[in-house]
C-alpha cells in the first residue's frame, strides 16, 4: 500500500490523447498539401518532412501514454481502453506516413482525382477523430457523451464514403490504365489512403466503447 501511495493516482491521459490527435491532424494536413503541390519538388519534400515530423511527435506521445499506464495507480478509464485507444490512434499516424513514403518509393509521377478525393476524406476523418477525442474528458456529462457518439457516427459515414471512392477508383484504374506498373502503384496508394479512414473508424469504435462504459 505504501508503494501504491507513491504512484500518481491519475495521469494526464486525456491531455496526451488530445496531443496525439493534434499530431494526427497535422500529419493529415501536411499530406494533403503534399498531394496538392506534388508537381513542385521542393514543396513535396517540405510537406513530406512535415508528415514525418508529426508522425515522430505522435510516436513520442504514444510512448509517454504506454509508460504512464504502468506508473499510474488509478487511471481515469480502464487501462486496456487507454492502451487500445492510443495505439489505434498511432496506427493512423503511421498510415499517413506510409502513404507519403509509398508515393516516393514507387515514384508516383502525378496525382489522380481519386487520390485527391481520398486524401480529402482522410483529412476530414482525422479532424473528426480529434473532435471526438477532445470530448472524452467530459463524457460523464450526458450531452457531451451524446456529442462524442454522434462524432463517431460521422467518422463511420466518412469511411463509407471512402470505400465508395476506392471501389470506383479501382474500377476506373483497371478499365482505363494501360500501363501495368501504374496500375500497381496507384492500387497501392488507393488502398493505403482508404485504410487511413478504416483505422479512423477503428478509433471511433474504441471511443464509442469508452463512452458507453463510462458515461
């Protein structure tokens, strides 16, 4: 019991969740600017670096959260929920970085309309994820809990929109692109971008569970 008294009773988990969510949005917006300015090599490199910086900052927050789980005596929500939330959020940041890296590794030469649309949906998903995370510290309030659940539903709808865009993109790609190499490149990019929204939906599902169990 004496040892337990030496441990912090509650870590600043909600603050760290918010910090991580902000880094996700930073990465998503930097990636969006990369796509928008892809023909400019200098700007492409600049925004690629911004994606990397945001992802590394998100990694540091994830490390801090996982460390805090082990040194905090009483956590504000279940430890497994904390672990699941922060690591699923970190997957989102990783996927954004993977998308930027894959474009460079595959030497993608131009942006398609479908890449632009999927990128836009990814940014919107990340912004709504951030909004939902911000509400977690006040879900004991019924109206706040309901707002969090509504935001999660919006993420689900955006993910469904991304599914439809990707299916259409794949159909167009296989019908109209004669270069097999381009098909392989663009297929990989489309799938990665759609997976960002999938992972945002996974975060939303974790948040829904937290809200329902703690509100």
